[in-house]
C-alpha cells in the first residue's frame, strides 16, 4: 500500500467552497494588499493566540527577523538558539546583524535545554529564541524565568506549533514576540508563503508594521524613517487562513489522533517514539521517531521501496551548516543535537490520514525489524 507523505487536499476539502467564495469576493474588491481581509485575520489570530496584536508578514523567517530588529537586536549582540532546528531560526539572527550562539536541546522533547542556555550565556547575550519544534512547546516556564533573571528578550519560534499549548497558554503568547509561518504544510498553512508576528507590545507592533511595508511612517506613508522590506501577507492568503483558522483545533485533533495510532502500533519496536511533556499540548506538526544503532538510513530506504516516503528533520545541525562557518563563537557542547541528527526520521502524518495508512507504515517498520504484524 502506497502512503502519501502529506496530502493537503484531504483537509482542504472541508472548506474549499468557502475559500472559493472568499477568493471571488477579494478578486472583485481590488483590495489585494493590506486590505480588510488581512485586518480580519490579524484580529482573529491575535484573539486565538491570546495577544493584543498580530501582524501579517511575508514569511516565518521575516517574522523572526522583524521581531528581533524590533527588540533592538543588532551587530555585536548574541542571541541563543538551538542548533537542532530549521536553519531559518539562526538566519533571522544573522539578518538582524547579530551572532547566533548555539545551545543543546532536551532528549525527550527535542526542544531548547535551559541548562545548555545557561552555559551559552555571555555579557553579549541579549535574547533567546526557543523553538517549539515539531509541534510541542519548549519549557517556557523555566526559560521565561531564566530570561527574567538574566534580563533577556524572548522571541518564540512557533512556526511549527500553531495551536500548541504550554500550561494552557498558547505558543506565541509567552515571549516579547511570537513568530509563525504559514507555509502550506504547517498546522495552519496557506496556499503560498506567509507569516505572522504576535505581541502585546505596542512599540514592537509599530516597528514591525513599518518593517513589512518599506519603512513607511505610521502617520505619514510618504515619510520613511525605518529601513523596511516588502513583506506583506496578501489578502488572498489572509482570507484563506481566516477560514482555515476556524478548523485549526479540529485539524490538530486529527493530527493527535494519528499520532496516538502510531504510538500504539509502534509500541515495543526499537524506535524512540515522540513524548508529550507534562504541561504540553503537542499538535504534531511532524511525527519524528528515533532509529537506533545507525539504522536510520536503512529504514528510510526500506520504507521508500514499500511506497512509504519519509524525511529527515534534520540531518545537519544548524551550527554545522556551511553558512555558519564564519560565525562560529565559543562552543557549547551539543551531545543531544549530535545524536539526534543521526537518528531522527519523520513518518507520514497529516489530517485525514487513515488508520489503514498508519497500519501500512507501522507494518512495514515492524517487518524491517523482523517482527510479526
């Protein structure tokens, strides 16, 4: 049985007609950039996350970059980031002119380790970026306490965690800013690129408002008093995301249900399965297992032959990426990151995935390890 790695069409069928009506309405309106549809989404998303404001931008990377610049991160500053994440987290630090300093992650959750953050601190440290990786929040209780003690700014990378909770607070509502991506495969994904900054800080809001729109003044659009970009979430994306936002909790429950099936059907295999931390509500952007004994690539190839595509998130840690070579600072030991990069494998998981499809994946894995179905 062939299993798709991801199938957007299944979840989008729920609201395809409503989306088409919205597209037709916007097409007739002529309000394609910074129009009413974006204002509506921003208000709805802020209410959903629990912040005063939300601001649509062109991508999750732009959201991170703008948030860092808005809290005055600049050349000479250091920002602590995990190395086990997507490269965009650290690229945003470079775009802001600062230096990323890499910390390790915790073994059960793959998220930023507060103890490693402490080791990475220096007099130049100005901020940290906890990444809520694969759909589960980092330990924001401990990290926010550490930030308060050390007077650090916090920018949450919630690009993989739309709807995730930590102690019943939404990802994106803890830090000075929360940053989201609307890349199509995200839990709240659009039909193109897009991103969002959430915050309750009015000053930060004003800066990001200017950054996304060529640095135009708030009161006079013909006055440019910031160095800005063209990074605006367009009306068609906003309208689509407004509709999909109404289904986000339902879609996340579907992801969790598929994850529960995997938990049951892969129990007892040699795989290390994802674990939901106490206090967390995991929304399973990805279902990432650990394959022991150097067998990750062999299992990946075996599943491909069975018609089951998989991916590796991430084979190369960010600190080892070629672009980071000239930005190396003092080294914090990253033993967990190093282990994970050789073991992790992402299995198919998406809203609408069926139990027979999960059975096919689990059955193939059990056969690989020589077990009976």
